[in-house]
C-alpha cells in the first residue's frame, strides 16, 4: 500500500471520529477543544502504527469500524453505527413486523448483552436472563456488531430458527442454543389481595391498554378493602418513557415526575396531573435488574417524591430518547440525543434506580450461576422462595427500617454489587 493511500485511510478514519465527537462537545471552551484534538492526534498516530508495525497486514476497514463501535459504546450502550447497506436494511425492517426471540438488548463489553427476556418468549423459556451475553448469532460474532443490526438478525418469520451463542460468567465457553422465533404477546397484568389488607399488582409491561386496566384494578382493590399496595415492576422492560410517566401519575397527584433533556433537546418537564391519580394508599415498589425503560422512570419518580419505598435490585438503566443521524455516504449513527432524569436530577440511563431496601433476587442469582437451560415449552417453577416479594410485604407491614435490618445466615438483605448480585462475604 502506498504512503499516499496510508495517509488517505488514516485521515478518513480520523475525520469520521472527529465528526462523532464534535457534536458531543459543542459549546465547550477553547482549551477543552484543544485537548480533544490532542486526543484525536493520539488516535491518528496509533492507527498509523497499527498499519506500519502490526505483525500482519491489518484490515483498516475493520479497525475503523471497531474504533467507531468502541467509541459509541463508551458513551452510549444503546448506540449503533450502521453502514449504508445496514441502514437500508434497518429502515426496511422497521416497516415490517417480524417475529423474534423476545430479547431486550444493549451493548456490553463490546458484545451484545441481555437487558431482559420477555416472559413467555422463546428466550425466556430457554433460560436467558439479564446480564447474559450473546456472543454470536447464526455463527456471526457480535463483537463490535451494531446493536440494531443484532436485533435485526434475531428477527424472522414465525417458526423459523436462529442459533445463538450465550456467554455466562460461570461458563468460559459459549453455550449454543437454537430458538424458534415467535410473536410473543406482552405479558399480562395481574392483581390480588394478600394478607393484612395488602394488595399486590404485578405489571410486567406497560402500554396505554395496560395503564387503563391497572387503573381499573386499583379501583377494584380499594373497594375490596386494600389499605396498602405493592407494585411489582420486575422484568418490566416493555414500555415507552411516556407510559412510565403515566404509570407514576396513577400514584402521584402533584409535582414533577420526570424531565428529558439533551444537548440539542431543550428541557421538557413532565408534571403530575391531579385528575389522573388513582390511589393514595401507602406504596411499595419491587424492582430488579430487568426493570428498564418506562418502568424505571416510574420507579424513580415514586422514589424521589417519597411516594414509595423501593425494594429489590438496582434497575438496568435504559431511559433515553434515541435518533438516527444520517451521513453523507448513507450510513447512520443511532444514539441517545436526550436522557430522562428523575425529579432529583439523576440521569436514569446512567445510574438506574437504587432501591431503598436492596435485596438480591435469589432466582436471578441462581440463573447467573447455572448453565443455560435447553429450550422448554413449559415455564419452570421457581426454585427458591420469592425473597423480594417477602421483603416488600415486610416493608409494607412494618416499614423500611425494620425490614431493611433483617438478615439471616444466607446473607439476604446485604448490599448489592453494581450488577445487582449480592457481595460475597469475606
């Protein structure tokens, strides 16, 4: 390769990265801009050294794509860079409603990670869970694969098969699974009365219809004599941000619920509407690692407004406004252009929602240590008691301090690591 061609490749790669970084740093001081360009010069030199000194002739296209995907993942785990052809496929896929395996995804460690497996979906029946890593899809490695492209590969005709390789911390080699794609309906909402006039409402997904149903069930439960409520939002990753605001509004009659803001998106506040509130009963919310999107916005609002105690695991952290930004060559970057914030000003996508009573979910901890199960048409019964519900009932009955202070020899009630797994005892 000629020196002139080397210079052209390096320069083009650098321009692409400058384009991506420039939008993220507009309005910064001159000194900050100078510092950024110094970092970019380091990138240029490293790329040049790779080309001239690496043990073998590198594929500069792959090097550049890897750099772009690494850059995007470092600032936004839900971002994607799509080539012109990939972007065309993406637009076409958006117009078609295809079956899939029921996974909510993000980027993790350069690969595609599982946010949640929708209850009742092929992925859920196969034992996939929050924190698992999809190492390959139909033999294609997901390393540096655009997130939305991975989602497209998992889609297809109902009944058709897709093979995925799954990585877990306890298993060094990927486990191969073959899943049949299906049209999985959103999980159903359920409600029932427990002892001591406590009502339990399980909301695994939120949309306009389910919010209407939830309001009706709240009215029924209160007529049945409910004096306290438990709102179970575990594994609720299906729900738009605006649905999360409406969910919180059912329990909050005044004040700020959330706001959204970005570099080019002016702040927009979402305030409670008094007429939309359906219950003022004492409230306890249950969350886990699979709680994401609209459900997180609701949990954050209920926590910050002191309307509810939150029991369980820290939520996943997925509450952003995303947009596809096209480029001159037909490629596109899909990234978060704004984030949703809790009333106290915390970016939910960055920090999730931390419970006031942290409790590790025994079932998700068990799943993290077990091998991935073979696909099973029948959901398996829980192997452990429902610790989070048990603790939520204690909080609803006795209050935060008494419930949070209770521990036993198994370590229940201890603080959690960032992934929601209980810290090991020394």
